[in-house]
C-alpha cells in the first residue's frame, strides 16, 4: 500500500529528514557502490573557512551535486570529496576586522597565539559551512573531508616545495613585487586589480651639471624623485642623443644622476625622457639591472617614505606627493600639469594603491626547463591542452588559458602574513664557511626543524617568517586530497573527472592546478574543466553587500526550499556566462516544486489498489511511452555533454506542460470512466518514476520525498532514489 502525500509540500518539514536518510544509507561513499567501468570523481573547490556560504557557493553546489547524483544513478563508482580552505590572506583580513571591533590587532598577540586564535575561528566556521552544504543537498563523502591545513595535506605541499627546489624551479630573489601598504604583504600579478583613473602628468625640469639648458621630464609620480638613479632617452630619439652621457640633477634633492639611452623608452610618451626609479617601477628595475644602476628604495613597508626621501621622510604617498609638488613649485621646477588617463593597480581586497616594492621573495620559475624532457611548468600545461587531455567548457576559454600560459611570469609565492603554511626554509645566521655563503645560508627542510646548518655547522638558524601563497597549496588540491586519504583513492580516482569552478579563477587556480598536477603526478589533475558564470541580480549588477542586492542562499532555502533555489541556479546557467538570479525566478521554481508534488499526489492516490504489474496497453499508451523514451534519451545526451541548463529546462517543460497538463488530464478521464484504467495508471506511474529519477539530480529533496512514498512498489535495490538506477 502506498501512503498519501500531504496536500501541501512544505520543504522545511522534509529536507533534514531526507538528508538523514541519505547519510544513513551510506550512499555518499563510493565504497558502497559495486560498479564497473571508469569511476567518476569530483573534488570540491574548497570554500573559505572564514565566512558563511554565499550564492556563488550555492551555484557550485547545485552544479556539482547534479553531476554526482547523475553519475551515481548511472551506477558509476562516484566520489565527491569535500573540503575547506584556510584562505590565508582572506581569512587573516576577516579575522583582523573581528579583532578591530574588540579594540585589538594581530600585533596584540604573539605569532603562535594569533595562529591558534585563527585556527579555532576557522574550525568553528568549518562546521557551519559543512551544515550549510548539507542544507543545499550536497551529497559529498563526508568521511573523506579535508582542510588545506590538515597535517597530511601540509606534508604533501611541503614535499612539492622541496621537489621544486631540488629541480631549480623554486628560488629566492630580490625582485620588485606588488605590495599593499595597508595589509603589508606582497601579491602575485593576478591579485592586482587594475582600474582606469584620471591622474596628473607633471612636467618637471631637471637641471644639467654643466649648466646647459635643462631637460624636461614627464611623470605621474613626483614623490619618487628621491629614488631616481638616471634619466633615459630612446637611442633613436634625435632630440636627446647629444645629452646621453651627461649628468643631470634631480630637482628635489639635487643629486647627480646620469643620462643614458635605452630602447624601452617610449618616444611618444610625455617628453620622451624617462626618469629611472628602479625601486618603484618594473620597467625601471629592468633598465637599472641592464645598465648596472644602483637602487634607491625610498618607500618603507608601512607605506611611508624613509630617510632617503629627504624632506618627504615619514609621509605616506598622497602627502608626499603634495609636499614634493610644493617644493618643485617653489624651485621653479614644475613646468606644467595635464590630465592623464592610465591604469592603476589596487589591492583586490581593500582597494589601496599597490606599490612596487623591492623585496627578497620566493618564486616559482614557470618558464624554466627542467628534468630529462627539458620542459617548463607552463610547457607541460600547454602541451596537455593542445593534446586535448583536458577539455575546457566553454571551449573559447581554452585559447584564453593558452594565451595566459604563453605569457606567464614567475610566480611570487611569499606572503607576509601569519596565517597559513609557513615557508619551510631556515637561514643560517653564522655563514661560517664559503660554501654556506655561496648558498646564502638557505636550508630547505620539510620534515623537521633543523638544529644546525648542514654547510657550516652553525646553530644560529632563523625560519623564513613568510607563509606560502594560498594558491600554491590549493593548486595541489586534487592530488593532495586523494594522496592524503585512503591508500587506494589516488589510484582509483586520479585524474579526477571534472573540475567545476567559476571562470574568474581560471588563472588563479585552474592553471596552477594543471601545472602542479602534471609536475607532481605526471598526469592532468582532471579531464574536464567546467566554468560557471558569476551571479548577477535582475539588473545584471554584481551582487555586493554595499549595494544591498545580496541574496542569502540559506534564507532562500528556509523560505522556498533547496530544490527551488538549485533549479533557479541551474536553468539559465550557461558555461562561462554570468547568471541572472532574482527572488521572482526562485518563486517560479518553488511553484514547479508544488506542481511535481501535486501531480505525484494525484497518481499515488489512485495507485493504492492497483498492481505494479504491466497491463495490456492501448496504442495511445504505447505512443506516449515511445515519445517518453525519446525524451529520456535527449535528457541523457544533454547531461553527458554538460548541457545542464538545457536538460533542466526540458524536464521543467515536459513535466509541467506535457505530463501534468496533458497526459495526466487525459488519464483522469480514463480513470474516472474506467476506460483501460489499469493501463492509464501504469503509464502515469512509469512516467512519474522515471521523471523523479531524471529530476533527482536537479531537485533531490522533493523527488526523494515522493519516492519514499512509492518505495513499496519498487525492488529492494531501489528503496532510495539517490542510489536507484538511471532510466
């Protein structure tokens, strides 16, 4: 006997109960599935363990859970491995804001005390994130859950660091890096947000030592004059060739600097004369190295000018610029000003101006050949893409990724923060032998803290204070999570089947996973990269708290149910394109949930006294089921080809407009008039069963709730819809 469904589907009453049924069944674990053929594996992009989930997380949960549930229904050995990210810089910023509300900062604690406080904070948030993922229906294998700071993960990250060091692919060097004075840490090129701004171009006179007519220089940064070490002109610029080799005087401090020629100087910018400030500009740094010029670093790490800046000492950049201009005006060195549109780098987190800062940092050499094949990390990734070992969806992003890899610079992996995986390097302070001095006293030790220098025996060792860039550790996520789990996991599930993530971190994360995965394992980390778009509001605006247009996914689930939210995030979600979402759209799919419920309720009410055996069907019944067979093949093809939006839309229209509005209405008459009633009910039950299976990856809660009322009519193998068989 089937049981009656309540008149109204109230997701709040069913969803937690259904999730407990799934967990209790053991169906989330691939170990419970005795399947043949290639396994399907997906490693969850780890949400940051510093804040609740937002709508972007709900997108990846909806899409990834759809894939997992679909392949599980197909009988494949399916693993979805969950985890969270310590998110070094991001988490430290969030936690420091929390401390500021208490009148404290990270400097109120020792490094160890601060680390422990942040650890406790992230562990609390990890539990919250786990429960939120469950609320959205994520059918992960929680027994394999990982955190990027788990000891076994850190061990693997350190092993990769050591291998790269031994292969000459990690090095320490003094370079100009992108530096945020507010947060006092360096960033990679990718983490700098460039914005067009209207600034002033200042034309300044530099006097010449021989008292001949001065030379005019155009610059947007007069405050960096104390860092000038030369003026440069293009060797093809006939206007200035006679000046090359002469000595100029900087107009702020009166220091003598040479005039040189270099082909990198743009003849058509400003006056065609470039002030060379190696410590404050990348091009200037490169010119300075080639011409053996000294380096005058005038900006300290707190964003204030140091004693080399003379009258600008102690000032931050805006105040220093004002004072420099005042002095230049007073000396008659400021000739004119004009507006100038240019791109300015900002910290992606706080919006502060990024300053080029000369620092000793650790870098990954991405273009240096290594090993017997003499291929670089970038070459490995490019070759895998060109051989189509990795499929990018949508395909146009493959060219974008290849272009980026072809123009890749060395990757700065040092971060001047306390929270994260500390760089496993010690420096010998004694350097008592020539060998030690040649090696700069650098000791890489990943398994334990060294007690003495291996080169000179010195015992005064200091660990590098920096931590590794979070992308360096998360770039190893696919293989590290599997290596760190059960012994067979890496062998069984690597390479993983799909990496599903947002297009906006294609370079930050996906490219680095490909390079590090190939380097460490010799195999691509995944066979498919599926890139979803960013979530926009109904006016196509990016969601932000300041705009007040943020939709809280957990509040939506509480009001409309997880299924309505999931379907709203899948239908209309075209790979690589941003997704428009609104409460009205979610309401619409809540109505669809009710439609499924009501149609199922009608069928269940009429199945109570019928047999589950197949009766003799009319030609009309056969035609309906034949058409339905074609429809099932279409849905399967859509899902096999990652066309999730089209599959969801087709299911929506078929169930509502064909099944509910036409077939059920037609069968109602036959049931009422007892016209081949058994056949009519058989058709309805057959279509309902298979529709529930096809809708399950999209809308798992409502479909499983209905299935539990039908399970007495199913075989023992199909008591739970989640682990039943795809039609």
